[in-house]
């Protein structure tokens, strides 16, 4: 066997082994995220309805809205990482993905309660 053919065979074999290790080794540890949806419009409407019930000044309303926005953003990020999901708003989805609205709302409420 010529030296050139030996090198070519070695490189080819190395690439095949590397590709196999990558596909078998990385796949189980980094699965494709699932798709879920959340009713953002309904969540914001519920928050606005709750704020309207309270006798708050405009400054207090802005503060509450800021706290809610930060808590919701943190919860969405943490939920996505924890559950390995991509969260889309309900109108962006035709059908087939689980609705996680209640879970996100509850986690956001818990986060806001902890802050107080």
C-alpha cells in the first residue's frame, strides 16, 4: 500500500470516527427543544385587570408593570432552559404544541410574591 493511500485511508477513517462520536455523543446530551405556546395577550390582560382593581397611583402602576415585565421575562427564560422548550405566543402557532400559559402565569405570580 502506498504512503499516500495510507494517509488518505487514515484521514477518512478519522473523519468517520469523529462524525460518529459527535452524532452519538452530542445528540443525547443536547436534544432538540420542543415547541410550546403561551397566551401572552391573555396574560397581559389578566395583569391589567388586576392592576385596574387596585387603587394605585400612576407611578405605582408603572412600578407594578415594570416588576411584572421583569418577572415574566425571567420566568420565560428559566422555563425555556429548565424544560428545554421554545415558547411562542399562541397566535404564532397553528396547532399541536402544548399550552403552558397556566404554568407560566403561576410561576410569574410566585416570583412577584417572593419579591414583596
